[in-house]
């Protein structure tokens, strides 16, 4: 079976591979021509002046520039989408830089009781710093973990540091 190429959309995709410059308007006109069996109607009814009238109508439609406007709309759409992607990537880079600066300013805590005073971003940045230093933080603990779990993991890391079980790899 060739299910991908069945239906109007599949037929359009197949036709575009053979005729990449085909516009949506031309495809619609061609599809309606074949679907409505227009050729049989034209063969039995049309006179030479009817063909002349149809050509004049087609020229007027082409002069409106609908296909060109459609191509421009598509181009603008993709450009806007690319611009939004670039802006989002820049925002992510900026946020990552801000986080890195905050994490770099974190100092090692002296005692496990100090963890209780940390809240919000300060707590998350402290966790990031300890992860960066190579502290024995359980694998499931991330900045999105519940606050209680983060505090327990940091307290355990401080205790294991005091016991001499690990040394910070990047701590200055």
C-alpha cells in the first residue's frame, strides 16, 4: 500500500516533487479541473470565443499577483519563526550566563545547619555549585526537586565534606 500518497495532500506532495515551482493556486485549479471533469464539458460546449474569455480571466487573475503575495506571506512567516528561534536561543544563552555568574559567586557552606536558611534561587544555585564541585549529590536530585530533598542532599554533602570523603574539584 502507498498510504502516504493517498488523498489530496499526498497527491499535492507527490506533484510538488515533480513540479517544485507549482503554486498552491495552480494546484487547486488543476485539481478542480480534473475532479469536475471540466475537459469533457469544454469539449462538448466550448466555442473559440469561450477559450478567449477563459484566457482573459486567467490573465486578470494572474495580474492580481495572488501567488506572489502568497509566497511573500510564507516567506515572512518562516522569517518570523526563525527570528523568534534566534531570540529564544539568545535568551537561553543570557539566562545560562546569569546562572553561571550566580553559581560562581557561591561559597562553600561551613555547616549543614546553614542550608536551612537558603530559599529560592539561592538554594538552587547552591545545589548547582555543589554539583559543579563534584559533591556526592544523589542522581535524582535536581534544581526541580522538592526543596526538602535538596536541603537533605546539600546537608549530606556538607557532612561528607567535613568527614573528608570528597574534595571540590573546581572550588577556588
